[in-house]
C-alpha cells in the first residue's frame, strides 16, 4: 500500500461516529475477523462508545490521530501525554486493510508525533496479555513486555463482555530516542 496516499490529522467532534464504527469493526464481532488480529474470541459487546471516543477527542492532554486515504477514515490511534511518556491506545485499522503494512506506518507516525509534539522519550501501551500475535507484532517494532499486569475491568460492560476469566493487560514500553 503506498504511504504517499495517507494523510494524518487530529480528530474533531464531527469524526466521532465514524471513529466509533472503525474501532468497533477492528476489535469486536464478525467484522473484526476480516483482519489478522481481533479480540472477538476474548470479548463480546462493545469496545467503546461515542462518549468514550468523545472524551479522547476532547481531552486536553492528548489527541486522537486519524489516518485517511482519499478523505476516507481508515485508521486511528490515541496519544495521551502523561508527563515522562505518551500512552498509545485505541489503535484501529479497518480490518480489510490489515496485513498490508498500514499499521507499521501509523505506529511510526504516532511515535514521531509523540517525540515532536511533547518531546517525550517513551511510548507506553497496555495490551490484553492473551493476544500473543498482537504482542509479537509490537515486539517486532521495538516494544518490550514489562511483566507489569493490571486486571481487566470485569463487570463494566463499557469495555466488553469477557469470554474467559483470566484476562489481564500487560504494559509494553518503547524508548523513543
């Protein structure tokens, strides 16, 4: 996929409905199975909602970065400045476009933005530790597992309906020097 066709910008309120659809399609349900990675076997229900996306879009300490091609929303990610690091989250690529190198390009742009905008030296994220293929993908891009685990928010269906009882998040980090 040619990267010259991609444009990046910060999300605005008008983007919220499209962002919710994109994020849901990349993480949950049958639509997510069109891509190479999905949470559909681990979680049912919603991944996010308009209020959750709006909170990120309107947040003062970060931004929701959008990737577009031909004015069509094809990917997004959250960048939140947290002092000595930037938190990376809500990463979604249209499932039918996954596996072609687009994710690598967007991740690199997110890292560049974090360095240039906030001068931070580290990117952090949390990934469900049972998502081995996704963690391996991040490791190939320089992220390292820390072994630091946090529990999944069981009982809060805003984050989905767990399909197993052992879900946890693991912290991944990468120096941005």
